């Protein structure tokens, strides 16, 4: 499958005599959102991640967030939310303790409502982790802000122990076409098909740091983790896409192979054993000549995957119903079909919850109900997919969903506009 497209010089308006430095050409990836919509939020929002102000701490059903522009992508971090607009601007709200909002929130309550991130470039994609946010611009430059953390606390962002409260540029020479964030790591796919990673490496999620250096870089120090470096595979591989779980990474090759690395203590990588993978492994459980894998999304201990036909599969830990396979389901080491869904075009995971957005614009949810992220209005767990309903979803199609630690964000559009 073709997952990226480089525009020609002619299409970009270049002539042979002008702008000879072509590295600033616009980069395009299939994952970049293009259709503007309205943002809805639900779940717990005690640190402002719902963006509804200081007086609203939870929403059992989807509620609208007021934003000044149409939004083309939403990303839910652990306790913050990121919205990308159709003009390439970014708005954030939620917890800003480690700088994940990328803006000044010294005014009381300002983190509880959407605020604009000052970044004088046209952004085409965003990603969000527990305490960090990242953005890719139209020319393939990556900016990041906030901090990465490990089991002992803050480790820094680009420099050891140094957090960044405003966007800073990531030093990668090649244009980046896709970014993905785990809880505390960032993965970048370049236009040339290389994979770069940075952040915490304790669970192998960087794919390039041996176990003996995974705890704060070992004797080489934190710079080994925080400075983005290329993930190397024994035989040269051209990567086209990448996705993250909380503590693991999936990467797709041009040949259609799926590689994975990181934590697999509940088989969430699809490995036959539960050994942590500190280097890329070709995941044979996804080798199926009858389908192409399009999208992966991982929670704390489970994974959802979507094939080209719109079928949704799950694997990993089964507790709380996060696999969507029924109350009797056990842990799965192979992708297992989730029934009861129409063909989907998107999947996403929160820590212990799962969502599928169907091609006809509905969203289904299952998993842990404690934080009201599922939109059922109840705190009960759901063991099979349940269609989300609500007044704000009437006569609307869902374009996208993203889920964080305690909240869920939807991007919707009126049906008559679709």
C-alpha cells in the first residue's frame, strides 16, 4: 500500500530557476487529517483535559468544545488534549505541569480552556503522550514540547532533565512525514523511509537501545535516549508508517511487513512469548496474504489493528473488556477479529479502553467504564462493542476518535456537510 506521496516541484509551483533548496517541499502522508469538524469530549476532566472550563470536571456523554476554527485532527494525551485546525494552528488544554500544552498557563484557569500554541509554521499532524506533545509541519520539520518521564520521574525532552514549555525544533535532517507518541516516547517516519525514536527506553519502545542501556542510557547517559536516532534493522527496510502503544511501537514496511518492539508482557506486540523486545522483530502473527494492515493503536497492555477491508482485530490483555471479545475472552497473542462492527476506517485505544470509527461515521466503544470514557453514561465495563450515542452525535458523522488516560475526544461533522 502507498502510504505517502511526495508532491512534484511543478505541483508546488516551483520553476527550474527558483527555490533550488527543495528540502522544504511539502510532505504528505495518508494519516494527515484534511476534513474539518467539531470537537466533542467526554470522560473525566479534573485537570482541564475536557477544555470546558473550571466548573466542568466530567461528561458522561459527548459535549462540544468551543474553538475558533475548524479542527482536522484531535489527539488525547494522558491528561491533556491537542487540536489541529484546518489552518495549521494548534490549540491545547489540560495538565501543563511538565509543559505539555506548549503555552503559558500562568493565568489561573487558562489551562482549562483551549489556548493557541505559538508556532509560526503550518502544522499538518500532531501527537500526544503522557507529558509531551509533538507536531509535524508541512515541510517535514518536527517540533516537540513538554517532557518524557520514566519510572523514576522526569528525564527531559531533548536534553537531560530539561523540560520545554514552548515548542522546540527536533534536529533531524530528513523531512518527517509521520509522528506517533507512546506514553513517553516519540517515533518519526522520514520521507526516505527511515525510523527515528526518542524518549524513555525502559520497556524497549525505542527499538535501538539495548537492555543494558535502557535505564536512563546506562553509562552513556540520558542523551542516548533523548537525542533522536535511527532504528536499524539487520536488512535495510523502507518504513512507510508507525504507530505506538503506551510502551511499544509498531512499524509498517513498504513490503507490507509489520515490525514491533517494546513491552509485550501481555502479548500486546503479538509475540509468542512475553519477553520485552529491545530491537525490532518482524511480527509473523500479522503475516497474512489475504489482507493489508493499515492502522495500529495500543493501550497500556492491549492493541487494536485495522485491515484494508475495515475489519478490527484485538490482542493482548483481556481484563475490563478492552479486547471487545466478550466476558469469557482470555489474553490473545494473535490478532483476533472483533465482531459486531460495521467496516471501520479508524481504531484508537486509551489505557484500558478501545474505540472503532466506522466508515459510515459511527463510533463504537468497549473496555473499562470507570472514567466514563465510553459514552454509555455508566461506569460499568463493556465487554463487546457498544455504539456511542448522544444528543451531540445526532445527525453527525464521526471523523476521528482519540482517547487518553481518563478522557476521550471525538471529531465530528454534520451529516449534510459530508
